[in-house]
RNA sequence: GGCCCGGUCGUCUAGCGGUUUAGGACAUCGCCCUUUCACGGCGAAGAUCGCGGGUUCGAGUCCCGUCCGGGCUACCA
C-alpha cells in the first residue's frame, strides 16, 4: 500500500513556521516514498474559521513549493476536502449513527454550567478532570428519550472503555500507555451538529486511507481517544507519528513575541524557499550524517521518520541566514537575478517593508524599501547592468533584501557618502593627484570596455609613479569616491562594471570633498 | 491538581553498551587569503551528555528515582 499523509490545518490565522514544518515533514515523507500528500481544511469551528486565512495557507504553500495530490484547490477522489462541506454531505452523520449503534458513543445532555462545576470538583479532589460518566454515559434509553422529547440540547460523546490500558505505538516515541480511566469521553458531535476534530479528523483519515498520522506532539494526549475510535469502528489504526514542535528561544511555543513567525514574512525578508525548507527540516530532523546545506532532492531522498528527534527545537535565525547565504551562492547568476526579480515583483515584499517598524540594530525599513525599488527599476531598464552588480554582491549577502543596500551605489548617479570614510581617506595629499589621474584615465578611450585587470594595471601604475609603498592609499580613497563606502566588492571589478563615465562623475564629485 | 512527552557545547544536532581524549554545523574568537567587507581555508574556545542511584568488565547509550522544561486537561484545533 502506498503512503498517504495529510496536512490538515485549521485556517484561523496566518501560516506560521510551526505549521510549515508540519507540512514540510509530510511532504518530504510522501515524496520519499512516492506516496500521496493531501490537503484537508479543518474548519469545523465556524467561529474561528476565516476564508482569508485559508487563502493565505494556499498562497504560502504555493510559495514554498509544497504541493498536494488532493485538496480543495485541485479536487481529488475524496472531495470535498473542507470539513464543513463534508459535514453538509452527511459524511459524519452517517458514521456517528454507526458508532451510536455499536454503543461506542452516547448522547449527553449536560449544560456547560454542570460541566464546569464537575471539573472544579475533580480538581479539588485531585482527580483527572474531564467527562468520565455522569448520568448520561450509562443513562437508560428512557432517560435519553425523555431528555430528547424535552428538546434539550445535547452532544454526542465517545464511550472510552474503562479499566483497561490504551496503548499506542508511536513511530518516534515508541510505546505509550494510558490507564483508560484517565482518558475522558470526548465530544464527537457538538450541540450545533458539527463534528469536533476528534471525530471529523479520524473519520476522514480512515475514509481517505491515510497511512500515517503525522502531527505535532501537542496531539499526543488525544492519541488514546483517536486510537480507541479506530478500534471502535473496527478500522485498522494508521501509524501515529508525533513530531516535536518548534519553540521560541525561551522554550515556549512559538508566538509573536519571538519575532516573525509568519512564513510570508520570511519570503518578504528575502529568504529563498529552498533555504527556509532546508533550515526548517533540520529542526527536529537530521539525515544521520553531517550534511546541512542540502538540495530539495537530497532532502527527499534522506528524509526518514527515524531521523526525527523526540525533543523540541529552537528556531535559530542566525543559522537560517547562513543557510540562505549558502543557497544564494549556489545559484548561478542568471537564476539569482530571476529569483530577485520575482521577489521584487511580489506585492507583499513592498507591503512588508512599508509596515515594518524600524528596529535598532537593523537597517531602516524605509531605506531597504527604497534601495529595493531602485534595484527593481534597474532590472527592468538595464538588466545586463543589474546582473553585473548582482554578480559582484552574490558572495557577500545573506538575503535577497540585502541586495538593495549592497547594490545601491551601482544604480544611483552619485552614491551617498559615509562621512567617516571621507574623513579617513580624503586627507592624504596624494589623493588630489590620484583623482586627477583617474579623471584623465577615464577620458582615455582604452578604458571604455575594459575588464578589472586594466583598472588594476592603471592604479598600480599610479602607485609606481608616486613611489607609494602600498596600494592602500590608492585603493581606499578610490573606493570611497566611487561607492561612498569602505566595504564592498573588489575595487577593480566594481570599476569595470561602473565604467569610465560613472567613475569620472563620481571622482569629480569627490574632488570637491577633499580636505 | 491529573495524565503524557522531553532533557548531549549558547543554538541545531551525530551518537543507537566498548573504534569517544563525545563528532559536525551556526554563532563567538584567532590566523591565512586579500585593496576593504564578505566568501573560502585553517585553528581555538565551548557539553564531566539535567542530577542521583543502580545493571554491567565497561553507560551519553539499559533500569529506577529525582529535578527541570513542555504539552494536554474546551461543545478550539
């Protein structure tokens, strides 16, 4: 039998990195075994469901390149794939009748107040809290009929067997056992007729022939209920795989406090989908050897449940950046340029920086946005020039967003000058001669189509002519004059890309700044 | 309160009773490369494997206890 897994999110907000990890593991697992990956929307809680959120889930999944073989957006043999629609189709009603008939479920007419009081008493008595009986679990048919005749609202609960052990064999944690007397009777059908997760999900997993229930460890405590439900129906249990979760640096569940958790924000910050997936896969999973930077194909080939760690992992932003830098360097320049163009074409990229609050220690979002828009314009108007600039910066950035700031000096007429750099490098008397020399060189025809080696030779000729011991006094003032900064690509390479006209204009301006 | 899960360098991890002076990676520091910043290369520092008992000739690896952390304990998922 082929492997079948499902990503079954409840679209109640943004798609965060924890959900992405969940989806990624399943996708990798399905691809590894040549099985099917199914998308199912769990929207049985109508008060929390939002269609915008569902759209965000689909958009995000599309961006990261996690694909499904069946789902609400593409259909499939098990349609519909939204639980609200499956409810309308009568799927859950049909199965609850079966369960009721077998005596594994029962109607309970307790009021919320009664349940609340029950739990309080249980806590005080140091007993497991939850619904273990009351009058309805063992209510007589007459009592039930009477309550129904009165029109009292009711829920349908699962009848968990008592005085026995419930054992599951988890693929990551091994054998886990519960005393069934500590497992309460969960609600299967709510008073409004909607199924709960416990019921809808398990019924769907069976109907859709899911072979592995891969989910976060927060579900482990409900696993005995789910296992019992399969047993009650007489269905084969799928393999349970309870994955560790991703937590924030404080060890708590990832939330807004830990910085960005929305996957689309990572896209907007200029992370490559392959780097993000690579990084996310490495939290809680390892190929078993020392490999870290891996391609999609390598991840699929290496992915295995045996490599999943039982303990939760923290999200290390620094390592993500490193991996992203590796991914950028792995691209050939043409691909990279296309990647950048796509990145800049996405509306959310600009939107993100527009609404981002400035933070001390990181570049001002306004500046990032400005330089990014400049890069976009240049790619549109002078693609070849933009490509040359990007080639030179490819080795020194970590995110796509970094290209804006890094390439800025290539694209503006006169780059903004770093005053400290000017103060440091424009005071040597020889600098005036250097600038004069550069202007003269630029007016010579031979420089117009020159490569880096020609600029190299030209500057070294100046060094020799003035008997300078080191190249520094030549290189540094020139760099500041041309880029406004003390850091950046190799000077000769950058000069070759700028060309004599731009060089001349910048040197001319720099002359005016000399001490 | 109850039930369950987890615990190896700051972080992600390798380890599946002996080849371990516990390996790799990120971050940190140093050196090299070099016109700068990066990239790359080399190296340093960093974990008595939460703690305490066992089992064993031998334990990070098995068992028990304990502590700490987390999850669940909804007519949420």
